[in-house]
């Protein structure tokens, strides 16, 4: 369970979200479709790539079933690994099954996801409900997810810990005018159990060491509660173009506050092309128990040196293109598209230092890196 797993999960979420792009709100079931995707993340000494397949099918205009399979291969020589361990590779597989029921203007959804890798297994069950009201101008939704995770440690068969996760969410989507849609979403997450990384260490000043510092295992609190609220809007322009934006604020009991702002533009070209461009800014403060360099061993009750818990800022620029293919002559295939998306992400850390660069402890240069994300997928509607 390394920080790579979190990166991998983010890539997986982006990939699956793209595959699910176009799913309707309440009162309309998603179309029958199949998607095959390949994604690749490359940055900071980490490479993550693999395929994903998504299938959806409606029955009697009232029921819908979907299944997704996702796999990624992780190859890591990141700064975290290079300072305390050796480069490694691992594989993660994930499968999910979802069922939707439409009754009038109410849609019920249940799903189950299983994710497994050599040292971490995650089980998640979810329930969501959405309801159209006020003449279909407003959609209200809420959901709940329960997760049961098992944390292991490669090379230590006796190590086994658990994590209990709960996610509560609420949203309102409003059609303000024929051209303007807005939304408000709230999410609360509670985590309890072994929340730190069994491999990761923190460093502390040590005059007896030739480097001037030594390492000890990190230690996190066993509980974490986070809250996030987001507002979004989409405005439809002439010629089927649109512009959209979102702002999200996040806070948690570990002392992290984060802000995310994004804007995007979609522009059709002719009958077959759709082009997209976007920008996202993210900024967060450090956890209360984070430090790049502690003054001594066991300096406080909780200790962390995970750069994802540090103070940092990221900028992401995105480009995408969708091309609708000509008829393939298949009776059951109504339409199909080829889609390519590219993200360029820059990470800059304010209090995490690159100790591989050398220098006196606490004066090394601050760390930063760029990452590239590619997603290529084919979609078919039946």
C-alpha cells in the first residue's frame, strides 16, 4: 500500500470516469454500450499502465446492468522508493458490477467493487438514489459507500491490518436556463484502521549518522474524517459548444485544507469531431503531523513524511479529441467513437525535499516533477 496505489487509483478513476462519460441523470438509464480503454501514467519515476473494459446493458427500459474490469501495472523508481528501498513492479486488478433500477423519475443504483494487489485488497459496496423534481429542472441525489480493506506487507506474512471506510454524498443539479446547468455536491468520508504505509519511513536528525539523519517507520492516527463541497456549472454555447467549471474545497481532521479549481471547453467540429481543452489547479496544506525532517527520533505521537500529506501545488493541462467512426456495417452497432485524451501535470512541493540531490539535512532542494497521462479508448453503442 504505497503512494503509488493512490496515484493508481486516481488514474483508474479518471479512466473509468471517461468510459462512463455521457451517462444520463435520473429518469434516464444509460445507453447500451461497450468501451475498451488503455491508459498510461508516467512521472516522478513511476509508470502505471493497463487496460479497462466496460459493458452496459438495459432491460425492459427499467433495468440496467454494467460490469467493469480494470488492470494496471506499476513500475516504481520514485523518490520515495529510491531513498529507502529498491525499485519494484506490481500489478493491481479491479472488477466492479453495478445495477440500476428506474421507477418513474427515481433511479436506484447499487454496485460492488473488488480491487486486489499483492499487499492490499479493497472491497466497496455502494448505494445511490437520484430523483427528478420540479418538472425535471432539479435532480437531487444521495449515496453511501462502505469499504472493507485488508493491508498486508510483502516479505512479512505475519503483517495484516484492516481499514474500514464510509462515504456519504449528497448532490443537487439544477437547470437554470436552457443553456445553463449548475450543481452543488457534498461528500463526507470516514476512515478507521491502519491508515499509514507499512513500507514508508520518516527521517530525523541524527548526529551519529554520516548523512546527518536516520529513518524510522511512520505512524498515522487510526481515524480520519474528511469533508468536501463542490460547485459546478456548464454553459452551452452556439454550435453545440460548451464551457464548464468547478470549484471544490476539502478539509479533514488531519489538518489538511485543499482547494481545486478547474475550467474546460468543448467544441464540436463538423459532424464527426469533438475537441476538448481544460485546466485544473490544486493546492493543499500539510497534515499536522507531517515533516520533511523531524528534530529527533520519536519526536511526536504521529509521524509522516509522505509527500502527498505535504504542502504542494499542482497544475494540470488537458487536451482531448473524439472522432465518430463511419458505419462499420454491423447491424447491432448504432455508432462508435475513438477517443484520445492527454494530461500534463506539474507538481511542486513546498516542504518536501529531494534528499537524493545532496546537501546538509533540511537544506536540500525542494522536490517537483512533471507527469504525463494518456487515455485512448473506443466506444460502441448498441
